[in-house]
């Protein structure tokens, strides 16, 4: 994943709701680290892709860079088919449309997801980086 560019390509198009969400996300990037650290039976190490995400988001300075990086992560998600974008796979309670599918293979969960909103798609991509490949027990231990 390459770093986000330093210059703001949309200087006149700023939305305080987006700014606030990305700033909160930047402060809460430790969620990736927090869920994979600690002692006890429930602790686990981060999957390599989640560690890459944590490293990537610790470098940008400012919400604009974090927002661009978040959108880049979202662009890496494989698009869902029309058959996957059904009401059965819709995540209820989100303001943006988010679809989530999951299956277990060899005791490891593999999730696929998509969203109409670029920032949300990026957040979902980070979540999937953290949980894809986990067993039932490991997934239940993620807070």
C-alpha cells in the first residue's frame, strides 16, 4: 500500500463531518494494536495485513492524508457481485450501505464486503484486514 499524497487535491471540498470522522479514526488507530496485544488466553498477534495497516496509519500527519490513505485501502477491496449485494447481506444500522458476506474454510473465516461510500469502504477494508483468517474462537476474542 503506497502512502497518500501530501497535497490536498480537493482543497475547496471539505466536509466537517468527514473531517471529524477521520480525525477520530486517526486517534483510534490503536484499535488494531489493542485488539492484538495483551496477556491472557484471548490475546493474539496481528495478522500481517493488519500490521501493515497499523504501520501505514501511524505515518500520515493530518486528517487529509489519513482520509486519502483510508480511501486507498477501500479501493483494494474486490468488488462484490450483484448476487452479494442483497438485503440479506446488508449491514443494518449504517447510514451508508454496507454489504458483508462471510464463510468458513479450514476453520478460518473469510469475509468480503463493500460499500457505496469510499471512506466507509476503507474502514471496512481495515476491519477485514484484522479479522480475515481468524478461527471462531479468535474472532469471538476480538473486541
